[in-house]
C-alpha cells in the first residue's frame, strides 16, 4: 500500500511539472499594429501659389484694306516673367489608385516680352488668365498624386506703344489691350505635407507645368491720341504661354480610410 501511494505521488508530481512546462512555453501573441489613417482624396480643396512663365507668338503686319502682308515676314517673338495663382477644385477617389476631379483657377502677374514686325516694334504683356477644366490622377503612394489636366482658358493682354523699327522713336501708333481664349494641357505632382515628422492634416503641396494655346489675333494699329484705326493690323498668331507653378493646397476632407 505504501508503495502504491508513493507511485501515485510520483506520477502526480511528474504530470504537474510537465503541465507547468507546457504552460510556460505557450506562444505569446504580438500586439496588433496601430491603425494607420490614410487621407481620402475625395473632397473640396483650395490653393494658392506662384511661379514663372514664358510666351511666344508669330507676329506680322497686315494692310487692312487689301489684307496683304507688309514685308511678308512673320517673326517669332516672346517674353517671360512671373505670376501668382489662386484656385479651387473637387476630387473623387474612384478606387485605391485613381482620382478624377474638376478645377478652376486664375493667374495674375507680368509675363512680358517684345513684338516686332520690322517696321514697328513694341512690348506685350500677359496680365491675367483663368482656366476651367478637369484632371485625372494616379496615386503613386498613399500621399502622392501624379496627374494630368486639360480644359478651357482665357487671358488678358496689355496694349502697347508701337515704335519705329528703324529709329526706335514713337511711330504715332499703338495697339489696345485685348483678350484671347483657347485651351490648356498640363500635369504635375501633389503630395501631403506629413513629412520629416511634421503633422499637417489637410495640407498639401503641388507643382505643375501648363501649356496654354490662344490661337490667332489681329490687333488694329490705332493712331495715338485719337484711337482711330490706322489701316494696319498687327498679327498675333499661334500664341503659346507655358508656366511652371508651385502651390500650397488645403483639403477640407478628413482622413477617412483606415488600414491595418
């Protein structure tokens, strides 16, 4: 009997030790990673910034009565300068990678250069422009959007005093200010400013290239002091304005996509 009790005690001791060992070796479970909130690109936004640009156009001189060219030489002219920009838009995030949106913006500044027809020369400046269009973008990262855009655009140009191309003195003629309309195409990159450890919810930055085509204009040469047409027109054809801008963007949407 004594031997049986001792045997049962030994078995119980061994079993308890084994169970304790099994419990001590039980696998531990890692803590779930924190929720990372990615910004939803759907929503309304505003932006403001600035940049630089160039314009060029083919210029010539036409006699209004006959429609014939004078010297029959078209000169490629142009200039450069700076501008400020403000605008707004709305984007839709259609899936995890693609964005579509609409936009409007305006530019103001001084992109100025020269026009020359040999006989008459002057200075011309883009003062203002506006655009309305759409864009399509692809998310190369959760916070980085690469996009292209296109649409309709208008511009306002200064008038100019026309000088003699031979002496550089006033010729007695000038052109009035004018507007031109056309279309634009461009593209850029927009990214969230949550970088370098800085938290900036809603704040983004974008850099964009744009080319605006304004077609052909015929500008009457006016007599100084009377604004009477002088019978001559300055041709302003195939005008192209190219700009590069950087803007600060604020998005009114709140981060809404949670990801583990």
